[in-house]
C-alpha cells in the first residue's frame, strides 16, 4: 500500500515544527529524517486500502449468511430435530 506523499510531508513538517527552539537550526534535516523514518515504518506495515477492506467485509458477510443458511438446513435434516 502506498501512502500519499503530501500526507507524509505534512506529518514530517508537523513533527519538525514540534522540535524545541534550540534545535530549530536543524529543522530541515530533522524533517527529512522524519519523512524517511515514517516512509520506512509505514511501508513495513501490512495494511490494505479502505476499498479492499470493504470488499473483504462483504465477502465475509455473505459467507457468514450462507453458513447460517446451511447450518439451519442441516439442523432441519438431522434426525430428532
């Protein structure tokens, strides 16, 4: 999953702005480092898009409905039910 570079840039900028005033001379370098660390860390996560999540949720919901139907059918067919 790729992340929007603008979002990463914005987050890196915010992190750099939160650096104490004594380190403000290093702000640009810190911002670059933050961006690099964020990109590296996020790329290692096993994430899916919202669309992929919604599709799989739908598949799971339909599978669960079908399973419930089959369980009910089996219950009606079992002796003594």
